[in-house]
C-alpha cells in the first residue's frame, strides 16, 4: 500500500444506497405482472432480459425501464395494456427521484483521505443519472476526477490509469462488487478493497474466492483508513 497515489471509489452501494431502490421497483413490477407467472419466474425473465440488453443500453435506470417493458411484453405474450406500460415507466422514473442516502462512514473517510491522496469516483451506469446522484450527494468537492464507465473491465481501468498518469500499483480501488471493483483492478496490477453491501445484483455476484496480496476485504468503509 506504500505506493498508493490515487484512491478510486465506486459510487452505487459504496458511497450511497442504490440497489434497494431497484429491488423495491422489481417487487412492484412483479406485482403488476403477477397474473401471468410466479414472482420467481418473473424475476428470472427480467434478469435474463436485463443482461441481454446490457450491450445495447448499458447500466442504469433507463435500461432497466426498457427491460421491464420488454419483459412485460414477453411474459404477457404482447397482451399488456398501455396502462401497464405507463405504470412501468412511472416506476422507473420514481427510482430517478429517490433521495441520495450516504452510507455510514463515507464522509468521514473522504475527509480523512482528501489531501493525502488523489480521490476519484470510478463508477458505471448512465451518465446523466450518475452525475445527478453525485451532485445531490454533496460529495463532489472531495474528488479530483469522475470516471463514469460503460463497463468496469480491464481495458477501462487501464484507460483510467493513463488519464491519471499513474502506474497500476499506485491505484487503490474501493467498492462493493468483486466482479466490477476488485477483479479487473487486480488483473491490471492494482490494489483493491472490497466493502460488501447487504444487497448485490445477481449479475455482479461471483462464486470464486479471491486470494491476492493486493486484495483486502473489510466490513465497513471506515476500515479503509486502518489499511492505509
């Protein structure tokens, strides 16, 4: 950790609450479509369509709305009413209006680290939505740079390194997703800290155990200060 110059933070479910809003919306969608399939089957169909649409829409609420509409058409064999489509759209819009709730310890950590390291937000999702959340969070002044990626993979992290003009071993990534925040950073030679969140989207879950000298896992983001 002695080489660290830049600390990058994931945004959703690392800095602020996000996934519970999607879960609540998904439950409301299942209620709307409950006359066609069981909740389990509706959730499975929606997830399949969401993942299939990622190359087209990317991550975020807008793609989620479109995927819910497509799932409703598939589940109902294209018999859903315009009223149901409108209600699905309104469910998605409600997610965009949710308040920004900072997670415990976030501002304490950012305050302690600012000035000692260059702090960066490295997240993925819809550009407008992520910019809106960062603005509403009040955290923008802590960060040297904001990077909103279409996908968090090795190539995009390497692009971030080039932009920041640092070597891989000089980057520490902090986030809640092993798949997006940890594995790609370790792959390119960086450091990573996993801060688990109690809800994780199925697409972000992995089964394998990570054993790497450049990897740490903590229970709360405040423990990042102990590692450094």
